[in-house]
């Protein structure tokens, strides 16, 4: 049931990639940070994620990504925030897909 809160957030705030032939949801920079806060409250570990950019009304995978090898939940939230912050200067064009356990 707790994961449903995160899934609802993705549905409400995310960009559904099924229209582009890919499964999953992208989140804006600010919504990604909010999603990490939700996952932290729910104690749902983050395994990593991918970075996309918007070009000509399409979302393109940049091949930038992060992965968490630690089983420590706190570490997964911290490392995810640190990685996302690397894109702060590009936050208007960067989108993120979070992978959870």
C-alpha cells in the first residue's frame, strides 16, 4: 500500500513515456527531489536512475545514470540527491527516471 503513494505521485506529476514507446515515468528536477523525499518517508530504497533531456518535444536518454550498491536506505536517498544536484544548472531541461526496489 505504501508504494501506492509513490505510484500515485508518479501518475500525478510524472511524464508517461508510453507515448514514446518506453515504459516508465519521468520527473522534473524539482519533482524528482520531492519523489526522493516521499521514498525516504516510506523507506523504499532507491536503486538508481536515468537522466533524460527534452529536445523538440521528445525525451532523450542522455546515458547519464546513477546506481546504488549499498543496502543502506539512508545512503540511497543521500546519493540520489547528490547525483540529481549535479544537474541543478540544467534543471529546466533535465528529467529523471527513478528505479526503486
